[in-house]
C-alpha cells in the first residue's frame, strides 16, 4: 500500500535508524519528506484513504460503545412517543445519545443486500403504493425479503410514472426519489432508504462546525439574502454545476417540472423549494474586523420570497433544491460557485438551517447519510436514523396528504 511504501522509504533513511523518541521524530520527518515527493494526485489519494480509515475507526468505536451499554436499546428501536411532540421534542437528549452520527458507505448499502425490487405488474398508483407499504410492515418471509431492498421501481406508461400527485405521495411516505436511465428512458427510481440523515435543532445548535460558521459571519462585513422560490433558473444553475462536476444530474428538468406541478396542486401536501444565496444589496466584501460583530441572525440574513430586480441580473452564490411535507423539509441536491475562503456552500446550509428553524419546521431530512461522501452532513450535526425510526418520526409531523378544498 501507499502507507507501507512511505514507511519503508522513510525507514531506509539514515536519519531514522535510531530508536526512542528522537528516532520516531526523525522517522516522522523522513515520512513527510517521502510524502512530498509524491505527485499531487497520489497525495490526495493517500489523504482520502486516511480519511476513510479514520471514519471507519470512528464508526467501529461508536458501535462498540453502544454494544457495551446493555441498558441501551438496539439501533432499530422505535422512537419514543415523547419525541416529536413539537420543535423542542424532536431530538430529545435521551434518544439522540442512542443514535450514531456516522455510517460507512458499505454499512449503508449492506443493510439492503437485495437492492432494487421491480415488478412489471406494479403500476404507479396510490393503491399499489399502499399495498407495498402494507407488505413491508408484515412479519412473514416476503416482508423480510422486501425489507432488504431499498429501491422500489414501479412499471407503467411514462405519463403514469411521472404523475405529479403519485410522486408527491411517494415523498409523503418517506421515499427519496432519484432517476434511472438516460434520455427518453429516464424514469423515477424511488428509494426507501435503510438509513436517513436527520438534523434536529438541538444538534444543529450544538455543532461546532455550525457555531464556527455563525461566528465567522458575525465577524465579517458581508450580509446575505436567502431567496426561497420555485424558479427554473435555480434548477439551471444546479444542472450546470452537477454536469460540470459529475458529468450528470439525476435531478433532471422533467423531475423538477414534475415537482413544480405537484406543488401547484392545492389538494396535496407538497411544496418545492429553490434556495438561492445572494450577497445582500449594498453589502460590502468581507472585512475581517472585530468591530463588525452582529448581535443576531436577522441583522445579516435577509429572506425574501422572490428575487429583487438586481438579483434577477446577478448570479447567486450557492443554492439547493428541496421539498417540504407538512413540517418536514428534505434537501434533494445543491450547488455552489467557485471554492473560496468564505465557504459559501457551508454558509448557505447553515443559514438555511436557521431559516427552517425560524419558520417552524420540526426537523431537516438530509437524505443520504454515509461517510465520507456525505461528511458535511455530519458536520452540521445530523444523526443516523434507521428506516423504521425515520418513518415514525415523519408520520408524526407530515400532516394529512389530501388537503381540504
């Protein structure tokens, strides 16, 4: 491995041949020198593997700690009834101590070894969705097998697969839908995740990463404005960012327009949200001075439901697209501009969290939660909820799907 190569190279150095603390120090310096000779790509690969190893060790320590406490319920224990009684009830300390904040990619997908379930006779109707959910709640062999799947793909005509109300119902039931296929064959791929990243406001406020970001904003001289809308322009920025960075964008235009139609239907409980972060009008570039401390969030965060005339001509700094069901907000996909010392992607997430909290959302569902790919969600303070626990929490705060006329 690269690590062994570095150690053997460093150990061969005459400076590292003596033992004791001084010998270890010389070995460390020799390893640093050997590391410096590697290409930038190899160095980044070494760092990536080190991060993965560190995260895996952390996950094992948390699992061992939970196993060592015989009084603690298993990770799949149901959410107590006291949790979710309100914005303060969600994330009660007793439950939060039982839930980890990290899970590896292997553990995430290993929980659903059967992967995708698809029945050519399973048409995309609400009746069939209710049938599927009732089977998943069973205790027989069929239910046990189905619960080891995470993707549940329906079959039928394209118009039925992309029906706005049906897809809103999927979201209402806890499915995180992406897309599968390309071009004309692209279709929704609903996932009932084995684990969900859930951010409650006590954990958000306790996050060192969040506190540092807010402190940096208070010290800076720049004000920001969050614009919350359902604008196609926001999707276009997301499309460009995702295709430039990853070569593809699962949140296609067809997907976005389907969400817009669902949100425009007053009879269903579903809203789409495009979150754009702008530098507020008249705001100056950041000036690192201790005399510019702001006392409260709203003194340097302004929120609007639509872009101002000047914002319509300017490019946002960062943004995301998500949806809400009742008092629960779910992030789908996001984007940011060029990387800068301001960490604008983080600024957008932290300010969005504060805005959601102030608007009365009970918790923030961050979707996929595995590390290291989703490490930024752990930094925000999320906890890993097993499927059953997440669905119980969602049911408490989603409200009715059908709205009265």
